[in-house]
C-alpha cells in the first residue's frame, strides 16, 4: 500500500498545474521593479504624493480631507459616501486621484511612465458609446498616437472616456497599465453567471480576502471579521440588488453580510457591512456595497 | 549558464537582467510549493510573490554561496501556511471546517480528497518530499524544523493518507 501510495503521490505531483502566464508576468514585473533601487526623489514630490494619496483615500470613502492651518497641515477624518468609484482603487506604485464630483480620475505610475486619465459622465441614450463590462481591457483601446490610447465606452449608467498615456510600450508598462485598468471601478452591473450550490461559501471566502485591501476604514478593523451569505431570492436585500441591476443579476448575486468584531464594541451599525458578490467569466467580483 | 551565485552578485550590482533570470529560473517551483500548500491559485500567487519580494529586499544580506531555491521555497511555504491559517481565522466558524480543495482538478480524485483532509503543515511536507523531490534533511532545513519533527510529520501524513484511502476502498 505504501509503495502504491507513494507512486500515486509522485504521479499526482507530475500533474500539478503551472501558474498562469499573466500571474507570472505580473509577479516578474513586481520582483524586478521591487528589487531595483528607486531613484531619490525631491522632497517636494514626496509631499505631492502624500497629498495625492490623501485625495485618493477621500475619493474612496476612507475619508480624509486636508486643511491648511498656517504652516501646519491638518488631516481631518471625513466620511464619504463614495466607495465604489468611479475611480481607481489604490495600488502600490500608483498615484491615484479622483475629484469629489466624481467626474474625473487619474492614475499615474512615474517609474513606469504611465498616466491614465478617466472622465465619467452620466450616459445618455443619444450618442452613446459601445457598452462594456468591467474590467476594462487595454487591448480594446484604440491608438490615438504613438503614446496614447483611448477607450470610450458605456458601463451601466456611466459614459467612461479613458486615455492611457505610455512613455514607452515596454512589457512591464503594458502589464502594469493592464492591471491598473482592472482597478478602474464604476458603479456597474456585473455579467453574473448562474450560481451553484457551494457558491455562497466561496463568495464569503472571496469577500473576506478582498475586504482588508478594499475596506474604506482602518484595515485593522477587519481583523477577525466573520461573514454569512445568502444567495439570490433568499438574500434579505434581494430587492435592492434587483433595483440596482435587474432581477437576473440579483438572482445570480450572493449577499455577504460581514461583521467586524472590533467595531461592534463601538457601534453595531458600523460593524455590519453588506456586499453584493457575483461570479463572472473573469472570476468573482464585489459589485456593490448595499446601503 | 550562470550560477545562482553569479546572478545574485549581478543583481546586487543592479542588473535587472540577472533579477529576471533569477525569477525565471525559480518561480515555477516556488509557485508549485505554494500552490501545493494552499490549493488556491490566488493564495499561491500571494505566497510565491511574497517570497520573491522579500528575497529582493534581502539580496544584500543573502549568503550567495548558499543555494537560492530552498531559501525562496522556505519563505513561500511558510507564507502559504500562514495564509491558510489566516483564512481559517477569517471565515466564520461554520466555514472554518470546510475542507481544503485544489482550484484545479487532479487526475487522482481519491488522493486529492485525502490530501484535502491534511493540515497545511503536513501537506507542505508531502509536497516538498514527493513533488519537489527534497530529502527529509533538506525539508528540515527549508522549514527550519528538527529532522525528527520532519520525519514524524511525514510519517503521520502518510499514515493519514493511507488510512483514508483504505477506508474509501473498504
């Protein structure tokens, strides 16, 4: 039995999958870039980066507003309603900004020479650009000139006009630009797939992994978070999901109710979060936070 | 072909090409070590990438005379075990008991299910020994464990697997 089992183990080892090429490329880029010493930057740029980072935080509802008081800078905690875009999710190496009117957002990566500008407007029936689903894909963009590409689409109720400027079309820059486009979020409806029996449990696992990086408060508050899930018409907020995106999407959505124990000591309502999660052809996505 | 030591020394001097070669040479096996432990691509990506990023930040301190892969595999495997444990802590009690499962199907379904019932520590030892061909002293070095602990962990893992497979065939 032992020899037989060892043979089976070794055969299984030979059948293990390989990493996806896209994951390998992304990891390679991060490794090579991360190991290369960053050039020294003037202090003025660092201050600008800090201001931009704070602006991003406010755009995504973490909520910090800068106020100037004499020579001192004051950081004011401010709760914002906006935490599902439109805009770019924060990511290491990127400076992202959104204006408070939620009509424009920018993502810039100085070391790779990339700048992505996005304009958002309410879509109209007249002169509507082609419809698209998130994530947006760099390959769908048209070339305006040697260094600029444009992607003008309608995502749900939003007219999204994106311009991608690449100083150089190196592999690293293209990979990074592709990834950053994937972090462009717009309140939208997912192309949800039908749910299967085990999906609520998978959705919970996905959401709890996703939460610390996307939670709009102090990430430490997500420690020991627990969650329960209900799918389709069994979900308490099925009606809300249907109102947002129609009955088909609502029936294919898992409602995940999260409890943050740390905040429960302070406020029951603050400690309870509800998200709508769905499976799409490119994986699971958190498509809205229920309110 | 340049040795790992050559590449590490070149990388320290700022060679991006050397860094790329280090990555290309070791990423597949380091990722495999992580995936064998987590069973999930996403967690494996995190663990393997973390190993390389930590390595990048510690290249100056790394003794280039030592083999590079065990160092990377050590970081990735330990990180993978931590991630699996953290996930268990994060999910609700109801889901904490849910079994591990590989994202990708394996041809030997019985064995896959038996492996799923092992804890990440025992699964890591199995993976290192049978799938990455490490000897038990090498595993002891990689996981920073006494050789006796590795031997007993491996024996118990095999015992568990044997028991489960026999139970299925009764």
